[in-house]
C-alpha cells in the first residue's frame, strides 16, 4: 500500500478534509506549475507558436495512459462535463420515441441536456430509481438498469459511481447489454476516474467525460473526454480555428480549411491551449499515474473499512463493498440519528464532508488517514 501522501498537499492540520468529491485539494506540484505558467504570460514572447499545441498533446497522452487508451487523439480537451454532454447530443441521431436511460438523482450536468430532448425531439427518458435503503440495494439498482435496456434504447448516460453516495455500476455488464441493442454508452467519469480503475479497452464506452477538478486533482474549468469511433466524423459544439486541419501553420491561417481534425481533437474547446490550466491538469495526472488508481482504491479501503463496519454495526446503512467505491461512500443515518445533530458533531470536530440528499457523503483520498476516518466514526459513537 502507498503511504499517506498528505505532505504533497497544503491541507491544514486543524481540518479533516473528507470531501474530495466536492473539490480536490491542489497538489503543491500542481500549484507550482500553475504559478510558473501564470508568470510566463508576463513575457508573452516566451510563448511560442508550438506551445499552442505541445502542452495539449502531453495532456492527451497522460489522460490516455490513465484510462488505458492506446490513441491520444481520442482525447478532447473540454471546459466542463456539460460541454462534453452537449457534444455527444449534437452527434447522436435521435428520433422521436428513442429512449434515453438515466439514473435517479444523477448529477444535473448529466441530466438537463438529455431532458431538453424530450420537448425538442420527442425522446423518452427512462429514469432508473434507486431501491429502498437496505440489503442488496446496489445489486438491485444494477439489475434495474440492465432490465431497462431494450431495442428502443438509444443511449445510456450514467456515471461509474453515483455522485451522492458512491454506488458503483457494473459497466462491463451494461456495455455488453447496450451493444446487443446498438445503444450508445456515455459515461460521466468525474466522480471516479483518477481514483477508481477504468479501462476503455475493457469497457469500450462511446464517450467518457470527466471534469478535472475532483479525482483528477486538476484545476477548475478544465476537463477531458474520450470519444470512441462512433464520434470520429462528428461536428464539434465549438467550431474554432484550432480544431481545423492545418491550424499549426500560423502563416497559412488566412487560407481557411473546412476540414476538422481527426477523431476527438475536433471536439476541443476554443482556446484549449490554456497555458495555465492545461499544464496543471497534466501535472496532476502525472502524479495519479505514479500512484495508480488501483493503489488509491486500496489505500482508501485500508483506512476506512474498519470504521465503516463499526458504523454499519450501529444499524446505519452503508452500501456493501462490492457495489460501492472506497474513495466515495454514503452514510444513511437511521431514524434514531437526527441528521442536524450529526451535522453539529461533524462541524464541532472540524470534519469537512458533504450532505447530498439523504446521504452523508464521505470521500477520502491519499491525504487522509485511518485516524481521520475514526474521527468521523466518533460522531456516531458519541451521539
């Protein structure tokens, strides 16, 4: 198991930060890269024409390595998950009565654009609700997803883990079933990629869309997306000068080229060179590759499993390990535990978590320790 990595961050010793799903703390190395990049703009003559493209290629290569993709040109640089979802919507040929499968209470960025298609085109949304809190909840939820996929299904747009409680979905089984009906599989990896192993070779999604500021440990307002073969000849949401063929030749830009770059590079946001944020996200992913998502999952399991078991023994529901992530899990207090009182105890101990729906969302990472998880446990033991 990798040792605790808190020394690589600038977290206060007075705070127990168990809220990586809200926003990751910044690595010191990422902060330094950002500061260096910011200063460079003060001397713009240090920014060459090649710099508009070279750092982007580093980011594509590193993210490709992280997700097991052999082709960096399948990676697009995006500003947000909603931008990635919008790109997908623009390039799927929907028809009236096509069905789109979503999950109950999944993140709004992966809902609003799909919902708009109901009025625009006449598609139908199938919202797969979570089973009641209790035994086999995650297993039953996965079964409901598989049962919902039919010949009418055009697209399944789901996360790898639920953002509110960490429920994990069997993407291999869902991909297998989606292929049987030729449905698109669009995955929001924002709450998983970086901390939970993911391989595009194994899952073969049509698109994987990730915000960069959570488990990729990057800055806000920059993300990355993988686009599979079904999107190779699509039309970008943002038609900018850099996503056209020949953009590298500045002296020839006056001769407009209508051809888009091949594969996913055509979907890059305008000004995707972003001289500050691109190197920062690249540096963050470099560190993740060194740690590996497998090791991060193992670390989070090691520091949390004992406290989770003790919380469960109090009659409080936390999903079983097979159907939840170790870096993100939800605590569902039973009726005898008043949520407001639990919130007070958590606040008194200077523990930072999130409250999403009925869940206390806990999201540790390699900067946390077993003692910090036990500190959260004490909030229930002292109730």
